[in-house]
C-alpha cells in the first residue's frame, strides 16, 4: 500500500521538458540561447538559472515573472518545474539525442530570420523534426531589423508591436507571412502568429522575436512552457526509478580520464550505479565513479564553470559521468541504470539491438 501511495504521489511529478534549438546558420540560434540564459538577470532573479552540463534550466518562477504582462493573453499557471535547454544548437548535436522511437528532445524551437526567410538548413531542420516527431514552435527572429522598427528592449512582442507605427506593423506582417508562415504551409504545416492560433495541436505557433534586444522572449518561453505542460504531460511524468539517458558527447576530464556528458530524461542517476551503454565494439557495462555538475554561482554570466562532484541527479538533467571504460562508448548511445548484474546483461542485449537498428536506419537515410 505504502509503495502504491508513493507511486501515485511521485507519478504526478513532472520533469522539465528538454528543448532544442535548430535553424539555418546565422539566423540567431546561439544569440537566442545566450539571451534565454540571460533571462534570469533580466527578470531580476539571479542565481535561479541553473547550469547543467551541456544544458541550462530556466525555472518556472522566471517564466511566470516574464509572462506577467501577458496574463490576459496567455493565462496559465506552471506545474512543470521549468524548461531545460540543450546549450549547443543545430542538427549535429540533435542527431545524438536519439531515443527509441523518436528523440530525447521533447520540444524544438526552429529559428528563422524573418528578413531572410527559409534557407536550406531551415528545410533540413524541419525534415529532421518530422522524422523524429518532435513538436516545434517557430521563432521569427531579428524583428529589430525590420525597416522603421523601434526596439523596446526586453519587452514582450505584443507590447513592442503596439508601439510601432502602422506602416512598420504592416511590414512585419508582410515579412512574417511571406518569409515564414507561407513557407511553413508550403512544407505542409498550418501556421500562424501565436496570438492568432486557436488550436495549437493543428497550427504551428510563430513568435516574432529579437534575440538581440530580447523582444518576444517572454512570449517564446511562455508559449513553450504552456504547450509542453498542456500536451506533453504523459511524456513528462517523472519516474523516481533507475535513470535513462543518452550520451551527448565524450570529453576528457583532466585528472579523471574520459567522461561522458549525458542527458538524463527519466529517473535518477546515482554515484555507484551500475550503468549500461553502447560502444562501437559492443555494449559497455560499468559503474558510475563520479557525477559532475557545475558549481552553483551567484554570478550567472560566468561562461566557464568549475564542475563539482554530486551524489545524484534527477531527470531532466545534463551531467558529466566519470566511469571506467566509458571511453569505449559513443555519442548518441543510450545509457541505462541496471538494478542487478542480471538486468545489466539484458539491457546490454537491448542496447546492442538498438544500436544495430539505428545503424541500419542511418545507412538507409
Ligand atoms: P547561429 O549561427 O544561428 O547560431 O547565429 P548567431 O546567433 O551566431 O547569430 C548570427 C549573427 O546574427 C550574429 O552577428 C548575431 O549578433 C546576429 N543576430 C542574432 N540575432 C539577432 C537579432 O535578433 N537581431 C539582430 N539585429 N541581429 C541578430
């Protein structure tokens, strides 16, 4: 009975959705991620953005604060604890976020320069998102470059838009339609400006933003958080069981040898856990020697964070895993915690088959 109650109470917990940023080169992916990481400073809530390995979390409190002026437009109370953004944009890393039947990413932001419109990597990104069945919203970036636009830094789009003269508003609408919305229709997606969308399950929401001035970032985060918790609740339900994750990259950790940067999307990973992952030569069974996370700092703008050991991490999280033989693993391989040697063997077999299947699939692509 006690177990059941626990199951019920923990079963209700939601983890942060894992969000990736994709789009054509120079359309503003890196600037947007920097801006998102800087939102805690803007929201005057320093220290609240928690840095992970390879990812950053924007907590719900910051999103709610930013969305304050939008209450009438986007009424919601957040029950997800925040959003976890993968720090590296683009599709190279995204391909490593594979998970059986889809992607570890729960949501994507497709960045399109509103002035330049769709470019080859915009189409490529859409193809990848379609293949992996990752829902996405579109950030129509660089609105500050629209002729006549007068920027209102760190203001919601709606507020800044209302302050523009009519001819500037019309120019924005024209570019938004011609360069973004019409192009989405051409590739089979119904789309509209986010505040005109009636059914978010059928229509892709497009949010005009400037990653440079911060205009529209409030809506971007609010819409993402709102959509994720409304439509992805089952996926985000968090189990307090053995961790499941994927290896993002392998890295040298000075003094400790090779380590794996891992995104945990389910469960809890603990120091000493028996883990199973995949390598080119076959599955790797090992034990976690150390888990490293960036040290919490007051000053969040410091780029290079020192890592410190922690005992456990909860999904969703980005963490550096130090373990013997981890150098034999490959980026993109799944990583699972086993509760016994027996289970480890079964998981190893499962991983061997998964990697085999992926290899066949990748060759076919
Ligand atoms: P990425 O290749 O997609 O990661 O693009 P970057 O973030 O590196 O941006 C490419 C260039 O566009 C840089 O010079 C940025 O400063 C600039 N940029 C990005 N976002 C904006 C924006 O909203 N407005 C303006 N004016 N420039 C931007």
